């Protein structure tokens, strides 16, 4: 502020000193008549406190207070201008108080110093101007701060609304919980935005779907074939329990849109391996079947003991002896076939269990003596094999019950590239529509049935095998199961 006013005072003084009017007035008999009016005009135009013009001796020729004309200039700061002809800024005490002055010499046409011009601003006016500016700046600052505060408050409310009124630490806690939840979920979880670009996926999804590398920000359709997420985003409708086949495996997919304010913000997909679900269900079913088979064996054995006890109590010793021999012979024959021809422990166990079930149902279950089976390959899991053989044998046992002498025959061989299971019965044969036989829910035995053969077909397909079934000319039905010893996908790898 001081520097600005000092420069202004000096530039005004130089302008006045170089004016032809001022220089010419010095040669008049009464120069004050011209210089006074000239000085006052500039004082009013510049807003200076005073414009004083003096002669070569420092006597005033023009002054705002006209009665001071003819008196000596005060302040003691004229010598550099009058003696040296310099132009400068000074600060001195005058008749009107301390002031900031711009001074310069007045030169004649010959360059001789003939006077001095002094333009000044009072220091107190400078202070007042400074405080005025400070006040103005304060008001402007207050207005700006107020506007900023109101804007910040509105922005804060908007942000809190978007964040459901949560504080930052709450959001951080929810993020940690979200990450832990995603890590704990065994299902594959993938979230996308409104453009179907992947925003989130958990480790289970990477492992389950065979995803590697960083896929965040990439289109889900390029990562997962047949994801069909665009349909959910466009129709805004969820889809549940849809099947998706990818890389030779079947997944159960749920798709849920993320909707806010009637606009779709994205979607979440969950993936479950259908094969694992089937295996879990089959394992539970097999446990129940084992329990039933054990109960059947126990029940049948108890009945035989009662029969032997009855023969002995009545004195029919020869009948008791003959009955024991028959049961021993039949048991030995079956046991010999299983022990010598069937080397796989899982198949042995399921056949022994089903033999007990057949005995309880009064159905003859016979294992073909020409059967042969070495231990099954490692890729054939015990639970899947139990489910395949168990379901087909159960179906055959029930089908044979319509005959007076119900019979079921099991033939097994692993000669060649496949393991072959053939189960035949002497029932009424298959229905006319063979396609419906393995359709989920189809059954001729009533409601809530018809799942066994459909499970068998799914498991056989998983092992890259095939499942055949047809009626026999002499009556009854034959089910044939072919399971490759080596999976094609393993050979490709």
C-alpha cells in the first residue's frame, strides 16, 4: 500500500514539474495565480492530501491552504530536489501531519533548477485506506467462507445421503466385514456395474470358475461364457437356480440386479458347482441307503434265526439242517463271486448291501459269475459309484416285485477301455417312452419319485460315459452303464 501511494505521488509530481504551464508560470510576475489553480486541479484528480509547488528557495507558490502561500515549505526534505535536481519519495512531518511525499525538481528550458513540486498523502489516510481494504477483504472473506460453509453443509448432507448416513469409520468397518464375508462364502460371487464390468469377485469364484489374473474392470461376458448378465440389467428382474455349462462342468447360477432409485446400478451373480451339490445329496442318500440295507440284513437274519429256532423247537431237525445248508451254500456262492471276481471294495460293499435289501424284499439278486472288476480308477469317486449302482439296482428290485419269482441280475466287466455295469430284472419292462424314463421327476410309482435314474444319467455324463436302457424281449428291462477308464479332458491336459 505504501509503495503504491509513493509511486503515485512521485509520478504526479514529475508530471506537474514537466508541464509547460508550470515552467512558463515561473517567469510571471505573480506565478501563484497560475500554479495555485493548476496544483488544486491535480490534487482533486489524484485524491492527494496536498500538491505544493515552491521556488528555488523552497518558498511556497501553491498550497491547498492559500494563506500559506509565500511561506517556506516544511519537512526538511527539499534539498535533494533543489540542490541535486533529484526525484524521490520521502516521509516527513508537515503542517498537516506526517505524510508520504513524492518530490521532484522543476527545471527551466535551460535545465536549471528553478523550483520544486511536492505531492503528498497523509499517513493516517494511508492507514485508513489500509483498514478500509482490510475490512472490505474481511467482508468478502466472510461472505466467501459463509457460502463455502453452506455449500459444504449441503455437500455433506448429499454425501451422507448417498452413504446412507454412515460415518467414515462405519464405512471402513462395513468394508472389512464385506471382504471377510466374501472370503468366507464358499460359493463364487461376482459383482458387476451397470455396464456389465466386473467390480468384485471372491477367491471362491476364481477357484470355482478357473479365473486367473486381474479381471476387475473387464466385461464379464469375456471372462464367463454365457453369463447372460445383460438380460438381468435390462429387464431388472432376478433369476434364480439357472444352469450354466462351462468348461465341461454345470453350475447353478443366481443373478440379482442392484437397483437404486429405480435405476439399475449393477448386478450380483453367485455360482455353485452342481456336481458337488449332487455329490453331497447322493452322499446323504447313500448313508440312508446303507442304514436301510443294514436294517434289512439285520431283519432278514433275525427272521432266519427265528425259522431255525422254530424248526428246532418243533423237532424238525432235518429241515433245520437242510435250511442252514441252503443258506450257507447260497451265501458262499455269492461271497465267492464277490471275493474272486469283484476286486473293488466299494462295489463289493454296495452289492453286499443290496443283497440284504433284496433278501428282505424276497427278490433273488444274482451277481453273474462271469463278472470281473479290478479296483476302479481314481477319478471314479466312491460316492458317485455307489449312487450310480445303488439307484439302478433299487429301481430293478422294485420293478421285479410284480413277478411271482422276482429276479435281478448284475453283470460287471472292465475288459476294454470301459467299465461296464449291466443290471437286468424280470419285471414288466420299461414304459413306451424311453425318453421320459430318466427325466427328473418322472415315475410310475407316484409323486415325489423319479429322481434316481436322472441322477444316474447326470453322474454318468460327468464321467464322460453313457447310459442305455431298454426292455427285454422275454420281459423285464436292462440298464447298461459305460464308464471310460480314462477321462478325455485328462488326456487333453
